[in-house]
């Protein structure tokens, strides 16, 4: 298929986050529209704004961001490009990390910080309630229950519609679910990086959306395997990686990110790829060491 063909995100089918937020299963991750090191404004602001607007034109109605992307820059650009938001657009953001500088990330899931971070997100996104607010990562210096309880309280106040988690284990999901309904989980996952395989299965069993990041994986062996399939199907490696994720489970909502309209169109075209079972199985059989064991 042509990598530049404009195929709508709706071709991937839909999923109802939390049972009431119906989104097309191919979303958009808004981390890369910031500057180098995910810090400050982008080098080409016009391109970033154009990419966001084109995403919506292609039927993308799930945009994932975080207060730490920039910090604040990604959320501000989303609002500048798309506000007033079209009906049905779901913006998911995250809180729980701080940014001392380019490429630097520090944990802070203290309840007071989470409340402050949420207020910042509301202001930058120009909304009164966040559709899906995700704890960016558990903070070892703070009680996990205290972090989740803070988000549950903000939900009770009407400032959050649904609560999600990111970078978590199954135990985290189960502990959080005793406090507040968890509608989404965002972990690193791809055909070549399947440490979260059992978490995907858990999410499927419980109707929880799973938003994978790093969809292509990093190992060279994985690249060789996917390049073979992509040549067979006349698609790009990333398109095949996304198609694999879409076939893996109906609760998976890939959120590939880019600051290029051309790359966005290529990525979204993956929604129209029906990956043959043999190709799916071939990629699933690729054995890649866990990320923690890679050099």
C-alpha cells in the first residue's frame, strides 16, 4: 500500500474508554511536538500545529500528552491548534513527573503536586475537566495509594472524568482499582518488547484501554524481522508495528507520535492494514531480551 495514502483512523475500529468515551483505536502521542530533549518550544511551531490539525482531519480523536512534555508546551500547542475542540475529541494527559532540564525527568507523585499539576493542565488545555488523567509513574518516595487517592479526590471534584495509570505493574493496577476505577494503562510495549504481555491480557479481561508507547521496539533483530514483513506488504516498518498492535488486542490503542504531517499520514494509514495471521505470528515469535537486559 502507499505510505502516503490518506486512510482515516476510523479504519482501525473503535474502543470505549471507561465505557463512555468512544475513540478510534489509532490515536496520537503529542510528546514529539516539543523541543529537543522534550524541552521548550518546537523548532518549527507551524509544523507542530499543522500536525495536530491534520491528525483531527484524519479522524484521530484520542490525543495523549502530559504536563511534563515541555514542560507544559505540548498541552499549550494542543489548545492553540485545536481549541475550541471538535465534538468527540478525547485528550488524555498525565501528571507525576517534573522536569529540571532537557532530557531530565524526576518523580513527584506527591498529592499536592498532582493537584497543582492538574490545575496547570486544565489551564493550558482550556478545559474544566480532563477526560483521562493518568498517573505518569509510581513514585517510590510517595505512597502509591496516596497518589491514586489524590486523583480519586480530583475526580470526585469533577476535575477528572476518568483515571488512568502509566508505567505500572499488574499489582499497581489492582491496588489502584480498589480506590478508583482505572480505565487505561500506558506502558512500553511492542511486538519486540513484550514485558507487558500479561498486563495487556489483564486489561483485555477487565475492559481497560492499553496505550502502548515505543511501538517499534529498539533491538536490531526486531528491525530485521519487521523490515521483512514490511517489504512483503509494501508498508513501512512502523505501519506494520502499529498493525501488529491493533491485531494483538482490541483494547490496544496505539498512540504514535511525530511532528511531521507526512509521518502522521503514514502512521495513520496503518489503521487500514489487515496484517495476515502468518505475518502476525512471525513477528510474535521474534525473541528479544527484556529491556532491562539490553546494553
